[in-house]
C-alpha cells in the first residue's frame, strides 16, 4: 500500500504522519515472515536531495489470558452449565 503526503517543514522541525493498516489488508501478504517492511522516502524541494528510511516491524501473536468466573463443575456438559438460572 502506498500513500503520499506533502509537508513543508522549517529547518529542525518534525512532523508525524500516521497510516493505519488493518489486519485484513496485510494478512494476505505476510506469509511465513511475520514482519512488515515500511519504507519512507522524502525529497528536499530546494536541493533535490532524497532521503529514505526502512523499518522492519516484527509481528507477534498477542498473549491470550482467560479468566474464568464462577466455579467449574467437572463432568457436566457446558450446555447444562449455561442453561442453569
């Protein structure tokens, strides 16, 4: 995916550009790599100087924590537990 943004910045000033990429967008392209490579390029209008930066972002499966409320009952099918008042 590509986006273009045009900014004019005074010397020494910084700016932030945010790009949201949903799982549905990147999932078909990740494969076994579990990483995204981001590339940013910028050009200085007055001098024509081009700057580029690459960032490799490793994706991690989030931890899943389950908290059980109530008391578990061994030997009773789940449906019967949920049907109780």
